[in-house]
C-alpha cells in the first residue's frame, strides 16, 4: 500500500468515530422524541390537572439551571477553540468549568426533585411518571457527559490532544451540545408551554 493510500485510510478511520457518534445521536433523537411525545400525550389526556402539576414546578430555578447548561455548552466551544490553537491549558481550564456547571445543573435538578417529593408529587402520580422519567433520563445523560468530560481532562493531561488531533474533544462536544439541545426542548415543553 502506498503512503498516500495509507494516509487516506487513516483519514477515513478518523471519520468513522464521528460518524458513529452521529449515528448514536440519531438514535438518541428518536428515543427522546418518543419520551417527549409520551409526556405531551399524558398532558393532553389530563389537561385539567396539568395546571395543578405545574404549580409545583419552579420556573425561575429551572430557568437558571437552563442558563447553567447553556453556559456549559459555551465552555465546551471554548475548550475546542483552545485546543485547536494548541492551548492544552485552555482546554483544561474550560473543561473544569464545564464539569462544575454540569454538576450545578444536576444539583439544581436534584433540588427540584426533592422539592416535588416533599410537595407530594410522586413518581407514580399522573404527571410524576412521565416527568421523572424524561428528566431523569436526561439527567443520566448529563451525568454520563460529566464522566466523559473527566476522561477528556485525563486524556488532555496525557497529551492526547493537539492542535492537529483533537477529535476526542470534538466527539465529546457533539454529545454535550446534543444533551443541551434536548434540555432546551424539555424546558420549553414541560415548563413554558
């Protein structure tokens, strides 16, 4: 195999990882769309009692939580920009902020859940079942993202990312932005509409 053919094979292998993440995210879109449609169906079936459920939700708290998650996505963009410039320290610093903001988001979600439990909104209630399911699955995705962010930090410390090879950071960014977009849809459907 000539050097140019070998070079082309390496490029296509690099693209395989990105393609795999896009395929995975496509499946996740279908999964979350189904969960959101089930929530909407529950809401339409129980329209008269939905107002009672929403009276327990803290829109200001979740609006701040939403801002925190959006800010974390901005920091992911800054992390990627930093490593594209060869700045591993910038990647590290921005990713630490991503981890802190992601943890704050999960803390806000945990606070909301405990408040709802104290107010009598249980997992087995009409809206508790779909609400805790969809927000819990999203929270699990944030948690997985935080673990991945730690892996990115460890790999960065080992020198795995350079200005020429940072696809691991790019793949993490695709996942994190997806999780952010899903939350914006959930925030809109559950809390605002």
